[in-house]
């Protein structure tokens, strides 16, 4: 049975100095979205995210990161809502970022995919919750990238520093 939560998955891959994000065109509804779906039975949100990524794209990722962005959705938009507790009015939507390699092999849920930079992805995504989660992910990638560059710079300027090795690991 479908669990009362939703997941968004933002696959990404580095291309030179750029990070590209995978978004997909829904076959039935005709809009662009990240990988998404609901939990099943006793799955955790991370287990559901990994399953959805594989089911919809045949991709397996690494470096999974749960994003701080989270929203809630009315339970009545889901077919299985009548099986969920009566007091439950909304379900959480958890967002994840994951690094992948290669191109997706799309399931029938999607008719097309694009690897986009952050700006193009923001423009194509339909829902506010998707765009907000995408902004969170883009910010995290910039922080990690900048932290690595700063660490490498400090290490190159001060190679004998007791912190040099640690800083380059950011």
C-alpha cells in the first residue's frame, strides 16, 4: 500500500565546471518535474527515493543528500488517501539530491528528459515546491563547490598548516 508521504529526487551530474540536473516531462500531464513518487508500505523516504529513481530512469546514484526543503500536500490528491488515518490532512514531500552517471532509460511515466543547468530547470519546473527544492539543491552544490575550492586554496598557500589536509577535504 502507498505510504502517506511523497519524494522528489533531483539527479545531477557534473559536466566540466557546470552541474547539470535531470528533469523529465510527464507523459500523462505534459509538464516538467524531477523524479517523484510515493513511499510503499514501510519504506523510509530515502528508500522510496532510491526506488523511484531506478523505476523511472534505471539510474542508480551515489552521494544521496536529503535537502532541507520540504512541503506538505493535501492527502486527497492521492488515490490511496482513504486508507490513511482520518486525522491526517496533509502528507510531507521530502526532497533528495543524488549524483548519477550516464543517461536515463525512461519509464512510460515520462516521455522526454533534459539535462539542464539550474536556471533552465527552474524555468521548466511546474510546481513551486519543485522550484524551491531545486533552489535549495543548487545552493548546496555551490556551497560544497566553494568549500572545496577554498580548502584547496588554503592548502596550496599553507601546505605545512596543521589544518591544510583537513581543509582540502571539504
